[in-house]
């Protein structure tokens, strides 16, 4: 079984946090470029993981005579495919976010319209709600689901 891999769906921290200039407008061109860069890096890493999975599955595919070995391999492949499916959905979300940046419709809460905030967006660049609305939404979900 391969060594444990870092979860590529989590955003890596290999970028400089945005430093606002005094009096700089929220979601300035410079700020949008910063998030475009972060999102494109993230997307590139996800795409590389997809390629690695395809190659791994092609290279490791074997018809084991032992049913237990075959079942282990099928389970491993199944887990990898589920992870890649989640990442495929994340890539779509990243693409939608990149389009929102291009349309100057990025960085404001979909629910209440306030600024989401630079630090929150650096932590979760695909965020569409401010922290208050997201928290309220999660509380409502828990009460409806449980």
C-alpha cells in the first residue's frame, strides 16, 4: 500500500499573505490578482493529483489471484477515486470562483453582501459567505439534520 499522502484538497500555504496598502480599496485589482494566483496554484496542484492517480492506477493495476489482495487493491482504488471525485468538484468550484473574480463579483457575502474579508478568503478562497452568515448557516443545518 502506498505511503500516506497529504490531502491535496486542502489549500497549501505557499503564498505571501496579502498586505493591504494604506487606503487600498477592498477587492482592488492587486487583491483580485492575489486571489487569482492562489486559486490557480491550488487548481494546478489538484490537477497534478488527478494525473498521479491515473498513472498510479494504471501502473498498479494487477489481477491478483488471491481474493484478499484483489479486494485490498479494489478498496484502495475506490478510496482514491472518491478523493479525486471530491477534488473534481473542488476544481469546478475554483473555476466558478475565478469567474467571479473576473466578473468583479468576488469577496462579498452572497447572503448579506458584506465584505468576506481578506484573511478568511486566504484561508478558504472559494468562500461565498462571511463568517457570521456561514456560522448561522451551519447552526441551522445542525438543527435541521439532527
